[in-house]
């Protein structure tokens, strides 16, 4: 049986919008969304707050717009890794050791922290910390790795921009039609992509582990053949590197090295290519008169971004996916 992680089962998209002009009511909602406690309750004069959330499985995107007198409180979310991005206004956060630079994307402390804000517009992504821990152990090949983030800001400005672009894309994806977002394969790939981006964008013990020399891979032909056979047999399921490596009876790092040596690509690269081929076959066989769309077929095979799917398809087949569907 293929191993299942907590995000592999189909889940409904969660969406909510809340707006209020009552300051006490707004602070109560912040306590639910951000676990902010002990916030000061000032005047309701010229106050307004709007909170919108969207999420699926272990992923949640929140946006809070706060207008009115300054406020503050104590926040804590030990089971969640949350990255914030201030879009407007001002926020000051301190974990008792340092004041965070809340410019661009920044990782919020998991332990107690003091916050103060004014005229705030903040977008934040929340990920289940246990899911991120499991992915870090799988990618590093170390089952005992203890994931710890050592700094709140990205490794480099380029990775900070990369993270921000990914969040913009996530926001659009979560607001897309439920027919697309209901696909288990798409949900799993979206979560893996976000977790991998988080692990590479912010300094942490996982990155330090990767800098250590990898063990020299042994003979891999049989293992690579087992990996390819497993991928081909489970192409439409939410599998990842952990499941592929287990089927190949190798560590994830060892399999990646063997796969690169023998196939000139990675296991996940081969998986994406095979899924693109499967999407092509479905487009060729589909009857456009039934109302089937390129987006639905792409999502069924794990492609969430329509533009990137179209570009990859055009590179591979020399035409747009919509042209294949119409013929």
C-alpha cells in the first residue's frame, strides 16, 4: 500500500470573510485567527476590520485589514509555522530577544511574542508544523532531523521574491473554482510545493543538513527501475519522493543521485513529465462538447498553474493544450 501523509486525502476548500466595526468583536476574531491575547481595547471611533481566510488541509492563507487606533497583544502558535507579509500600515513584533524586521516576508515566532500594529494590512500563510517537519526529514534522508528555523527573514532577496510570487499564486489558486481545487493530487502537490519553498527560503537546520556531503551512491540500476515502475503505476495518486524512494528501497538522497546519473533528471522531474504525458493523452481523447476544460484536466494531473502548464505543454508538444482539446 502506498504511504499516505496527512494532506493526501481529498479535503474541501475552507473560505470565510468577516468584517466588523466593533473593536471588541474584531479583537475576538484576531484571537481565533492569530491566537492574539491580552489585546488593548480602545475606542471604536473610526474603527473597521476585515478578515478573509482560505485554506485546504494543512495550508491556510489569511489576510487582515485593520483601520483605527493602534492595538497590540501577545501571540503564540506552537503547532503552526506562519509567514507574514505586511502589505500596508505598520507592525512591530518582538520575541523577547529581538525586534523582527517586518519588511517583505518574515517568519513569525512560534513561541510567545509581543505585537503592536496600526493601520495594518497583512497577508500570512500558515502551515501545519508537523507536516513541514515530516517533509524536512524525508527530503534530507534523516529520520531524526529536528527542524528549527534560525532566522526570521529569507536566505536571500531572490528567495524572498520567490516566496512572495508563490504566495500570490497560492491566493489565486485557493480562490479558483472548487471543481479544480477538489482534486486530491492538486492539493497534495500544492502542499509539497509550499513546504519545499518554505524549507529553502528561510534559514533552518534542514538547509544546514543539506550542506553536509551526501554519501556516495551505490549501484542504482535496479533501484531506479523500481522507482520508474512505481511512478508509472501510481501516476494519478498523490505520491512524492518519500513514497518513490521507499518503493525503490533507497534513501531519498541516494535515489535522487542514482536517478540523475542514469536518467539525467530527478524522480520528481520524471513524475512531472509522465503526468504531462498523461494530461496530453486525456486532452487528445476528450470531447470538448461535454464541457471538459483544460484547467480541469490539468488539475487532475497535479498542475495548478494554468500558465505554467500551458508553457510546459507547448514546449513538449509544440502547441497550446486548448488547441489539442479542440481537435
